[in-house]
């Protein structure tokens, strides 16, 4: 469990989780992690100790970190959503109430779930270059000042885009074609539910095992701000606000520079070229009975 997850009542979550475990008679060890960087270490230790089910309790970044350890293994993954948006959990129908999510661990069934990778780094929802990593940096600063909330997250979008610097110049190879683009943002999505929430098309691409890669047009700051607002309000449209390319393997290249990238809300540096891939059924995730057998 990430002790610094997005929900305001996260301090009380361990007690509720333990109480729910006792209520259903499910034996489990709860490991509280204070720093995000330690999530992967804790998950690897649990895997080495031979646990049959490993549960990620936190936001999308925490869940993605645990998924990176379990990727390709036979170990079942559970999810207790404690984040701000919880896109991954909501896409699978996992309850956002901690007690109900714990009970699902006993009543749900494992289903195969696809993951995306960028240069080998796992993401469940999205990976991006350009404006979005800049937004995350601003969001972290805003959270430190005002606390975590969706309003603070949306405000960070405005602040970051007003101060954004030059756009990226990239070569994008997908679906047998190579295009040269100048863009402030590349946004690759592996979660159809998030597309619905953002008002973007491309669900059929994800259902077919492809990444939906959105390319923002090269506009001035106010144009980018307009596009970001449309995206936040769920009013963005393919070929109007963003161009869409889709493939199971996408390569993005430039002069070999290092850029900030973002995977499921977590930032990091990475050098081009960027190879994005889909790995079908790479995780076994506990989900409600109605969702069993579906692959996203």
C-alpha cells in the first residue's frame, strides 16, 4: 500500500483494509510503503516470497509499478484503488470503496489484461511525451501546496500550458507508415475506459490489441490550452483536436535527445527512440465476475 495515495482519507485506509480482511476471513500481509520509489522493491520481495496473489493499494501509478513486476508472471494481481482518478480500477469495475474492493479479492475472478510498454517500461493506462509530463511536474508542485484533488489536477493543466516551451519534432512509425510531426504532445492510450472519460475515439483500436496514439496539433499556447480544456471536459474529437494513429507497435524517433516521459501519472527521463508495444493478456487481474474473461 502506498501511504501517499491521492485520497484525502488515505490515513484511515489501512485500518479499513485490515477490518475488511478480518470480516471475510482472508489471510494477508499488509506492507505500508512510504515512498513511491519503494513500491517496485516491495512488490519484487513479495513475488520472491512466493505469494499467489499480490495486491496494489494506491493510485494508478502505484498499480502500474506493481504491474511492472508481475508482468508476464502467473501471479494474480489485485487492486485496491486509493488514487485521484483510478482509471485502471474503474475500467475493470473494481469498487473505489476500500472495503468493497477487499471483498472483491475473495469473490472476483482473475482475467487476462493487456499492458503497454515504452522502451520496456510498463504502463496500464497511458504513456506520453511533451506537454503532459510538464503538466505532471506542475501538478506535483500544486499538490504540495494545496493537497491532492481533481480541481488541483485540472488547474495544473492551465498553469503548465501557459508556460510550456517549444514543441517536439518527431518521426512516428505506425501501421506501415512514417510521418514527420511537430507537436507539443504525444499521448498513447491502452485503456478504452480512459478514452471514454476523455471523450476520445479509438476504443475499437484498443479492443483489437492496438495502442491509440494521439498527436496534438502544433498550435500556440492558447490553442494548446483550448485543446487541453476540451480534453478535460470530454469534448475532444479525433481529427479535430487530435490526430490518431494506431498499431500494436509504434516507434517514435528524433535526434536522440532525452525527454521527460510520463507513464500512468509518473514521470521519468528516457532517450529516443521510443518503442511502444502492446502485450496481450500479460497480467492476471482480479475483477468482478461479470468482467471475467474479457481482455482490455
